[in-house]
């Protein structure tokens, strides 16, 4: 059901300047609409990007018993980095090298936003104090704490030229991990030193405005959270490595899950302490999947089924000066189930998430500081840096529902790739029974946008590191050491998911199949300790390396060089620069930065090819890489041979394409895009909301002033009530008269846009002159004055209908009372006469099957309607017809559009998305390109001749009106309660004329 489909080829990314301009416009639009954006972003991540060292008397360490050493880093600490030391010489803080892409992306937003980073302190390290004299505060450098582990080609190491005059280290005693808890004074000391470090860092990195807010976790909690649930449960699961063992016994409740839950709670409380209305909150990665929901609860929100999140009581920050929510009980609407004295104003919203993400729904209301009872959204985004598995894998997790509900507390959940986001939506449907929406998930009224945006590199930093003076000597030494040999390079953590063992097997297969390469190629494999240490994997890897070297090596040649240790950056970038091939065989991975760094390093040297696993998150962006299945050892061997024998011209061509992908989407671009996506999904920008009643007086005045009007109507539920027998839904005389009179006005262009077939519309409305009609949700169109309908699907591939019909037949046979309705251009499965609960269950199962197995490879769109499930051609819907009418009538200066159900939301969405994100500027024209509904019926030559048009319409001249209650989630701007009110409004217009 979650079969593997390739990710869609990414569209050319917009420039960073364009994305920032969109962010500026969105923020300006939100502020103009009264959403009090604070200009702050709170990032919530697992580990602070710093290392904290506590300097203690040597005798206290000796008396403290056994202490554990810290984990081996991926890189040796840099010689030059921002560092602070406390005045009393008790603390030293310096930057960590882990997750540079994430950290650089966050810091890139500091130009425009104040940022707070809420994260765990990490393992605080202890260092014995051998120098008793305290040192004054300084921006001193912190020398490397490790020895040179990899320099087999350098007999007499010399100091790095990057640091010609390094100060003498205070001491070189080993660092150990602190296993206790801090008292309140020590916590304050750490916070104070982090503030000083942020000041130093801002000067050191020119504008990095980050405030570090530590979360102090008890040792047993932090150990159970990270080393327990994260490393032993979530990490394997997300990389398709099931942890299940039939002989294992896990206590119930699982203590590591309790630690995970407790950690997320402590993070949420820490966020609530500093939260201000208008802050944007972004949670990062699998360590904090419960945090979005817990943050809302910590801020006083409660979940109301079918209505979303609403505030029941003030945030804990209410007691802090200048961070308080105003509260007015007179404006609350309903009591919560838990307390008759606590009231909430339930808010609803449908969050729009356009661009490459699509549209989604979501509303998260709190109470703000703008005035008593003012609704203010709590705006939360979440980004998953790891892969997301298929629903069949994820459902093995005992706490699956708690985790999904925690994530769905966010306005936006974003992933590295399209396939990960699709797996997540499928998981929500199959595990929790929630419904999918265009671009998101509807969890009992709380609709969360789901999108994707791959992370990139800090290109400037990598280029800087690549060109350091220390790199060139390493390159020359490597070339001399492996003279006349091809160098294949790889660097991964020694984790099963990274595929190092598969790589070695494939390299052995390569030497078997291509004996001419024996003695002429060497594999240099660097590994670092994995999240989940595996002595068995280490032993198997070492044995396989020895086997290959013993079989294919000699006294003067070793084909595999395996270094299980940290590297200096000079050595690492030198290795990438001289390599003739990069080999990455991950069995499952999110974004692999080694591949990107390799491409940048090769730009100045060999332009060498990249062999990349198809299970990598980067594979969709790197179409020019040699893509392989790491389980196919012979296929990998062939790819290695192809890469080593590749002509220079092909190398150049492939490298240019790969380089454009890396440079075009950096960590800066990723961070700005996530911010833009979150802003698109909050504050009513292309979102659903509670709507006011249609202001007939304002509508009448706008109608009277307009020179050309578009009047667009749905039929069932809008001009006539919904009835059990569809054939009984005939228009009344009042309705016919009102529509007929509107159609006779030469200033009006009047259309019925219905899901009914053309025969029904022709029977009841065919006699009305100057009336346009659209049947089957835009599949057929009859313009005013025409005799026949035009088939909009003639040029489309409709072969999918037979496949959908077979799936519908399967569920019809198993659902008593269900029926199938086959139209000319769509097919619908009805379960109105089935058992309500079982029918809804079967509908969700059928929906998941269609979305996971059919939709990714066929041009279809799936709609969940009122007791039905409809499949129709992609891009043929009511919204496309509205775009066509706007394109054909660009001089219209008033649009009235009425509808009542989900299919009509396409119309309302189109009326919003013709305008640029962030609103319309008076000096800028609104340009519209030819929509699909126009181009689909034309030949390519005719399409090429179509021109863009400038629209006269402005947002306040559009009256998008839904039929239903005021609390209905809709993209419309107004509401009426029943079809009779639609007719009455039209009659009022006509009487005023």
C-alpha cells in the first residue's frame, strides 16, 4: 500500500532573495490584518549547538568514582571558534561542529528576526583544574581536545597554518561526562555564560542574533530519552530497522517512553516560559515529536473535536511582565468539559500551503495581548530531518497514536522529501483514521498542513573550509601516497542504515567482476560511532575489510583503508577533493551532506562522479548522480566501473547539474522556505476561518458600482436544498426567476458550476438564455449561447477510470448498501445507505489505498465528499473553471461565488490564489497566466500564442460565500445559512436596481 514511487523532479528553486521578499510580504499582510507578529522565532531542538565544560578541582574528580568519556565527534574540534570562559574559571563554552547545516540555516534568519533556541544542554563535560589562577573573560580560542588521528601520509606534522599563534591550552587533561544535576545557582551560572557566549558569537560571526535557552534534564531522563527511546526505538524505526525481538521483554510502561514523554513536557514548559503572542515556534526532528501538542497545552489551549484548538486558560507566561495574555470572559463562547468556570473561544482555520506544498487547513487560536478576548494564533511548525517510514512500518510502534497526535498539534509538518510527506499522510489515515485534505491531514477538525522542503548545505562555510591553506598539503600527500591509483571515498556513521557493510560487499564484488582494476583502485572509508553502537557490526565490518585486503591486497598494496575515528577538516576536505569517485550506499537516509560536500570540493579539482543510493533523501535533487540500489551488489559494482571509466565531457556535464542543485538550494534557502511555509499556513493567508454573515448592503453597493460582474453558483446545497433522492432536487420558481433575471443583464456573466451531469442541468436550466453551465465539477463546460457542452477531458489520459472502478467494486462487495456512480469524466463511490460507522471506516481504507498506490502514478485527484468518495482527473475541477472564467473576463470588477461543500472550496481557493502571497500592492498589476482549463483543450501551437492577462479585480471586490453555519471551516469570506438566503440576497440585488 505504500509502494515505492520516485519523488517528483523538483521545480527550479526560487532565489533566496525572492523567498525573503515573499516572507516580508506575508508578514506585512498578517500585521495589516491584525495578527501581532512579534518578530521572534523560537527554535526547539534537542541539543544546544555548544559544548559546555565545567572546570572542577582535580581532587573532586578523583573522589567521584567512575566517569564516562564523551562520544567521539564526527570531526575534531576546530582550532578557531567562538569560546567564552567564566571570570572565576568554572565554565568554558564553545561551539559544536554537529549539524552545521541546521545551525547555519537557523542563524541565517537572524538578519530579520530575533531568535531563541530552546535545547538541552547536552552532556556537560568535566575537566580537572590544573591551573589554579582564574582567567578574565575573553574571546579566547579553545584548542582541539583530540590528537591527530589520521595523518598516515605526514611524517612530521606541523601546526595548522590556519592558527599560527595559538595560545597554550589551559590543560590537556581528559574530559569526562558530568552525571549529576545542577542546583539553581549553577543553572543561573550556565544561563549567564550562554548569554555571554551569544554576545561573543554575534561579534565572531557578524550578526548571528541567537539567544540560547537551556533545558536542564535530569540524567536519568536525558539518558532514557536520547540513548533509550530515540536511539533504540525511533531511529531504527524511521530507517526501516525494526527493533522487535521475539525473545525480548519490554517493561510496561516502557521506561524509555516515559523519559521521552517527560523530556518533551519539559521542553514545552520551557517554551511557555518565554513565549509571547506573535512568536513563531519551529520544532526540529524526531527527538521532540510530542512537543507541538504539549506546547499548545502548556500555553493553555485545549482541543475541541471538530473545531480545533482553543484557549481554556492563560499561558504560564501570563505571570511574566510584558508577556501576558489579556482575558475577557464576556467574549468566550463555551465551557470546556473539565470546568464550568473555564471558557474558550474555539477557533477554526483552514491553513493554505501553496507553492510546492499545496493547500492545507488548520486553526490554532490563543488569546493575545492586543486587547481583551482578541484571538491570536499559536503558530507552530515542525520539520523532520530524518526519513519517515511507510505506514506498515510505523504502525508497529506501540505509542504510534500519541506521536502522531503530538505532531498534528503543529500548523505545519514538513519533511525532507515528497515521499516522506506522503508516507506521513498515509500513516495518519491508516493508523488514526484521520482524513486527508488537499495538502494536509484533518484530525477531527484540526487540520495540519503537510509539505516538504529538502535541507541544503551552508555553501559559504564549505567553500571556505575547502580553500583553507591546510587542505592543499593534505591533497598533495594523498596524491603522492596513492600515486597512479583511483581513489574511492566514503564517510558515514557506522550504522546499519548507512550501508557501510553493503558498500564493502559491493566493492568486493567490483574487484571480482572487474579484475583489471585490482591493484589500481583503493577505497578509503571513514566511519564515526553511530547513534546505536553495534559491536557486532563493528566486528563484521573489520572482518570483511581484512577479508578483502587479504584476498585482493599484497605486501605493497591495500585495497581498503578503513578509519573508524574523527577527522580533521583539512584532511576531510582534502580527501573529498582528490577522490575519483564518491560511493554512498545508505540503506535509508534523509539528507546526506557528504554527497553535497563532495560536489563542492570536486568543483575545483576532478569533477568526479557520484554514486548515490536511491534510498537517499537527496536522490530526487541529484538526478545526474549514478543512482544505485545498495542491495544490488552487482549493480553497484557496474556503477563503480562506469564512474571510474566515465569520459571527461560526461563528468563535466553531470557535475554541472549536481553543482547547480547544491548551490541553488542551500541551508539558507531551506530555513527561509520553512519560515515562508509556516507564514502561509497561519493568520488567514489562504486559510479557512469563521466567516461573518454576508453583508447584503455592501454587496448591493459593490454590485451597483461594478461595470462587469462574474456570478458563479454551485447547484445542490446552494440553489436548492440537499435531498435524499438527487433527482428530486429541482429549482423553485423563485430561484429560476432570480438566476434568469441576472443572466439577462449585459453586465453579468452568470454560470452554474455543478457536480451534476450535463443532461440534468440541460433539463432544468437549458431554457435560461445567456446562462453558462459547467457539469461534473468542471469536466464539461457550456458557454452562454452555445448549444452543446465542451468536453474538457478529451485531451487527458482517462485510462485510470477502469483501475479506480475495480477498487470501488472491491469495497462495494464488502460494504452493504454502497454503490458506484460512473460519470463521463469521474467515478464516485457512495456509502450513504451503508452502516454509518462501517461505511466511514471503509471509505478511509479505500482512500488510503487510492492515495498510496494509485494517485502517485496516475493523473487523478481524490475528493472526500458527503458520504461519498470521488475520483476525477487532476487539474479538472471547479477551481480551474473559475480560473478560466477570470482569464476570459479579466475586466470583471466584481465576483460573487456561492457554494456549500468541499468541491466548492476549489472555487474559493482559486479566488484567493490568483493574488500573490502577502496581498496586493496598489502599484503592482495582477498578472494571470493561461490556466489549465484553457490550455487543456488546445494544441501546443495554440497554447504558445496565448498571452498573460492583467486582472482588474481586487480582493475586496470578491464575495465568496459559503452556505452553512458561521463556524464552518471554509476558504470563503462570507456565509449564509441556507439556500433560501442565497436567493433572497439575489432578489435584494435585483430590487435595488
